[in-house]
């Protein structure tokens, strides 16, 4: 299967929002790398949208 690459200026990595690139293969995150952006047509650039790799539901009320 073809690798998917997603870049965001605001990716949740190590407890903070920062520029990062996420590689996905066979619907599994295989790598998250800070401060890296491959200039290619293969990269889906989310711009300034928040990317939270591995988070399934960011809107959870854990104290209820």
C-alpha cells in the first residue's frame, strides 16, 4: 500500500503543538517527526489545522 504523509504547522507532539510530519502506512501511524516537511506533491499539508496523531476522540469529558 502507498504511504500517506501529512504535515501540520500545529501537530500535538510531546505535549505541545508544533510543526510535524506524520507518516501512515496501511492505516497505521509509522512515524511522527518534528520540524520536518518534505516538499512534495505526496504530502497533504493541513496548514494551521491541529493534527493529533493517535488521538481518537479529542472531545472527551473524563471527569463526568
